């Protein structure tokens, strides 16, 4: 616990409350405004306490939808998202969302009901060992076994979730604790612990490394936004003129149309970015973790580069690739402290600019069918600066990362580490509660949308104006692509040609919907989608054999990209 | 090859499971374990760990993963864990943050 006691909120409960009421008041004391959940037996005392609370509760149609919505809310606001579920199946349905939040370092507090303490361990109805099941996928967890400790543990959960490298914290609340009387008292507020500042000697060494490098390159990851260091990062790039590549979660750290930005690196990165990494002699790694999708074969990744690693998490330094120097702690402060002065990198800047020119994306695909990359680019341009894109997982996710324009990291919500299909629509629900005036578009596929299709009902219930672009190739496209390329074309369980009529399905849920399949329909369809009132779905039939290019084969170096053989 | 770890943990629920789980998930197996009470400081774990043959796990990295766990107060592995590039772990390597910063 940090300074919870010192920062006790003024609002003390006016009477004896139940544990459930105390939990709700403790959430209010943390500044929570919106929670996403689904009720059930063991959590009923908390839902009872929500009646009359100023908290806004969003009822999703599945607990996974609730936690993904809390995740989207957290990513857009930078504040801790909150989700509630009951015991047993309610809790187990949160597991994927917890793993997603842990993998992508998203601050979430998840509250689960539990059977009464005397029944715990008795195989009671809807009893599972939620604490044990979730241990590997949480940053920390508590069983709220003492009614009087609820305010302190709630505050501590919020402090832990947001401190350092953020992550999910689980609070498991037995039903008898939720119903027990709790004495009135002040409610503490959890505050994240400050991160260490960079040591002057280390900053001096890092500055010297940057000055000495002939081909320095910045490798930007999601840690920049998590650290609230986007402004410091952009200032650092402006000061130095260093070229930048980004991970999936680092997109938007600088605008993707900035002249210094070379693109996404890694498996589906663009060629300029990957070639620049391979040529670099210093990789300034900012809030990134050398994920296998970014590095390809680790031993062949940036083979000539020294590594300067800036991160909040000491355990990431040297985990995959040894660092020559690390600044562990407050990323924004570290970037602010790095002032190498004028750099003699003009020829390197020219080289990277030439790479960019030589490897621009092409949108001149043959045929009359809809070319998904071109559609996404046009959509992104038409939607404007306030666009937030939430993605599902698969080919469409990579196309969105490659071809949409992102001006800030909070504009691109994607399940990066876990790769959880079904993330997109619930994350869009969360994003719309985080930024009610924003234009939020979910890019999904015909496989992914079915993972959480029930959340269309949530969109309709709250009339959330989410715009959904469903790229339908009648297949699990990414798996099909890999089976084609790496398994000699033996297709196994990837055919989805018996999909439902998605537009009709969306209409049944209360959404406006439209289907297109020809290129000349794209412009009008985008206008229709962005102009539609309320939630709407654009069903786009695309070539079932379309692939995502380029592709670094597994086990290959990043410069060994497979590319489309179009003339 | 065996590595010896000495870990001080508090007695909060799940503390032992978190430590063992982190070790196993990060590519190591527990070959021997002793746990003793250490006054009101918590419990001392003495472990002998073997790295899985296919895992590249570095004991220094495991030390830092263990140090992140909330119930873990201290980890010793023969001085490993301290980053070789600075000779110090982050909380020792950095000057203290200004009061209230980062809140």
C-alpha cells in the first residue's frame, strides 16, 4: 500500500453498511464512474448495493464482454477499469480478459463473488477456486475474507493495478462477507507508487551511446503510452530526429504519418521498418519487450545493434535480448533527460527515408472486389483525428495496424499480447464510455465477431454508436493463410462458408446494417457507416484467398520477408 | 545445473503459490524446498531450482520476476539479479522519485 491512509477520502459512510455496500462505496472513493459486469448469485449483495449508487453499471451479455469493455475503457482513459462477475462460471469467464490485461499491461480491478466462507472448499454450487485459477493471469489478488478490511484492500488493489507496469488485480468476495455489517469509517484512496527516476550516470552513458551511434533507431512499444510518456517521447524524437519503428501497441506513439516514422516492425511489419532494424547499430528500445512477433528469430534481430533499453519493468531488461545499458523506471523522465544534442546521422536519415520511399504500401490490387487494406485506409482518412479503432484478432487486425492512420496510442485498441479473438466489440463499448464523443470503429472478421456476437445486444441496449466493419472472407483467414504457406495447403477446419447473413443478424440485434462486395461500393458505404445514427455494421465480403503481406516466416530473420508477387 | 534461491515472503494468502508458480512458468523446476518462519518478517524460502533443458532462462531474470511479486520482500541468488550493466537493481540504481511524482 502506498499512501492510502494519508489520502483518506473525506466521504465516510454515515451508518453501518454491509460488506457489499462498503465495496461499492470504496469503488466510489477510488473515483470510479463506470463498471462493466454481469450479476449472479454470490455477487448479489454487491448488485443490491449498486441500487442508488452514483456508479454507472453497464450490463454486458457475457462476463468476457464485461472485462474486455473494462479493458477498452482503461486503455482510452488511462484509468483503472472495473469489472464485476459472480462466482463459478462468472469468474471463469473473466479469465481470458485477465490474461489479456496482464499481457498488454492494462490496469483492471476485477471483482468476483464467491460462495460464503464456510462453504469454500466444499464444492458448493457455483464454487471454483477463483483465486487459484487466476493466479497466473493477475498482477495480484486478494480474497476479501475480512469485512473490515474491504476499504483498505480495494484501495490497495487500485494502487497495485496502476503502479509501475500496470496490470489486473482480482478481488474475490465471499457472499457472507458481502452481507456482513461493517463499521462506518473513512475510505482510503489508493494511489500508484511513483517510479524511480533515471540515475544521472546512466543517463550520461545512454546519451554517449546515442551520440556515438551511426545508425540509431528507436523501437517504440506500448510502454510509452502506459507511462503517460507520449509527449516526452515526441519531444525526444523532435530533438533528435531519430527514425522510429513501432510495435503493434506502440502505434501512435508518434503519428503514423510523421516523417520519422518508418512503420510497424516484425512479422507483418512493413519492409522499411524491418530493414532499418536490421541495419541499425543502436536500438533505443522504449517501453517494448522484444516480443517474438516483433523480433522474428531473436539471434538474427538487429544483429549489428547495441541495445539501450528504457522500461518501467526491470524483468523485461535482458529477458529476451541482452541490453548494453538500461534505464529502468519512469520512462517519461528518462526520455526528458536524454539530450544528446545535434547528431551526425544525416546519411542514416537519408537511408531510412529512401527505404520508406522504396517500400510504400500499394493499393492498386487487381480485380473488382473490395481490397481490405484500401478500404481501411479510406475509412481511417474519412473518420478524422478523433477516430478510435478497436480490433479483433486475425488478418483484419494486421491490415488495420498497417493501413489505418493513428495519431495517438489511445486510438488503437488491440489484443496485442494475448491475441484474443472477440476483443473488438466489447473494447469498443468500453471506448465509447471512456470517450462518449469519439468516433469509435471496430474492425472485425467473420471468425472473431462470433466470439462475442452477444455484445451487439449491449450496443443496442445503450444505443452506443459503435461502427463495425466486418471483413468477411468466409474463413479463419490467418489460419488459412498459414496452412496455405506453411502446411502445404492442407486446409483444416478453417472454412466458414456457412456463416450467417451478418447484416440480417445485426438488424435482429437492432443495429443498422449493410453488405457490400464490390470496390465501387466502398466510398458510399464508408459515408453511410460514419454517418449512421446509433450502432451500425458494415458487412464487407472480401476475397477468401486474400493474404496479409509481408510475412516473416516463423524462425526467420525479419529481413527474410515473404511478399506478395503482384506486378 | 542447480541454482540456489533464498526468498523472503510475507504470509499473505497465496504467497507461496505465487512464488512457485512464477518459478515454474518461467522455465524452472523446484528440486528442493525448505520454508521457515523468520519472526514477524515473514517466511524464508530456501529453494534449489533446475532450469528446463529447452529453456534459455537466466537466473538473474528469474530474480527480477520474483522481485515483482507483491508478497516477495527479498530474493537472493548468489548476488545475481542485479543488472550487470549498472551493477544494481532498479530501486537501488535510481535516485528516489520526488514526493508525489507519478501519482
